[in-house]
């Protein structure tokens, strides 16, 4: 028995999570996936309303649990899943704002690396800036699966920001560096995975566009990202 289970943030028993956990930010998106894609889904965590489920997808055991918003939140949940619950793979399935003129609403982006303005990486003792990378194994599977399903996927760097209402417009300068999109969680997830020797990938669907000002309503974000969900479920 692991004495650290349950944790302060997850009340699931040992063994409750599958080897791979899909991690949307929104708890309602977690429930939507469990209700619409998983068989025999069981609620295994609901501390603070952060819903986690384990079930099967085409006979394969898969878990899905929300991360909440921002790097502190996903930093806590991914750390506990990787280090206490024995999870080997976390696939973030979230939303992002497009920084590239080549992207449009509902396009899917895979974050090869995550630039960030966060100090999250300082804890690891690196004197300098970090842009952590995803798991190549998961990225390759995602690209191959998207091609098989006939779904376009853009791969490249993304930007994990601590700021949603960015009055300094710091993300704009990243367009010249080829950064595809801005979101708020991937860098912390990638750093925790690297430190634990585990695998992580961030898949995002474009819900807003920094250049054009377009955006999607909250309900569509909750249930409308099904192509991204299918890719993640297939590679879980």
C-alpha cells in the first residue's frame, strides 16, 4: 500500500487510474468523455469537483480527469498521478488561442515544446529558461492516428502562459518565432513528466484566435472537441 494515497487532491484508491490519463482542463469535459466514449466508466475522484473517471475504450482501460486551469493546478494533479498513482502517460486535451495565421477555429495542435513565462521550472534548479518537450512516442502516435482518421493536425511549439488577460500582449512577439498557439498548462505538465521519467503530450483545439479575435462559446468548448478526443483515446 502506498502511504501517500489518497493524496490531498485525489481521493481515489490505489490502482484506480489506468496507465494513461486524458486530462482536459474542464471537469464537465471530463464527464462528457466518460459519458460518451468510455464503457463502464466509474467516478474515481471528485475532490473539489475535479472529476476523474476510469473505464474502457474499445476494450482498453483508460482514465480521464480534469486538471483545472493554469500551471499550478495541472502541476499538482500531474505530479500526484505520475508519482503516487503510477500513471505513465498523461495527454492534455484542451483549448488554445491561435497565434498563427495558418490556423483557424477547431484546428488541432500538438505541442512539440512549450515556451513559457512561468517560474514553474525554477524548482528544478536550472539557471536559465526552459522550453520542455513532449514525449516523441506519444507525438508520433498522435500524428499517425490523425492521418489514419483523416484529421489534420499541426505540430510545433506552443506557449504556456500564466496570464489569460495579457495586457502586455507578450504572446504576439512569439508569432515571429513560429509559435502556433497559446494555452496555460503544457509547460508544467511536460516538466513534471520529464522529472518523473514519464510521458506527456498536449493536444489542443483552437477555440480562440489572437489575430482575428474570433472565439467559441463555452458550451461548444465543452462538447465540441470530439476529433481531438478521438485521437487521444486511440493512442491511450
